[in-house]
């Protein structure tokens, strides 16, 4: 799937699981084509809504702190 947001080279790529009675969203993040392990709050976000750009940026900033630390 195409990325919805991009920040510091990280791409938010939500994908939809369409069922007869609902649609669930799987939240995934990639950098340079590789899947990135994100903080727990990224994956615990509701499967029925997208992250906002601000929420995505906050998760990326958490990852960057761990990489630099």
C-alpha cells in the first residue's frame, strides 16, 4: 500500500482488512523499504481509525530517541 504520511524517511502505510460487517486497519511503518518496529502505542491505536500525522510523528520521534540513544 502507498504511504499515507512520511516523516524523516519513515512511512506510515496503513492497510485495510475488509470484512462483510467492518473494516479494520493494520498500522505499519517502513523506512527505506524495510518494516520498522514501532512503539506499542502505534500498534495499539484503534483498528477502526487512522493515526493522525501528529500521532505518527510522536511515534517516529520515540523510535529516533532509541536509535540515537
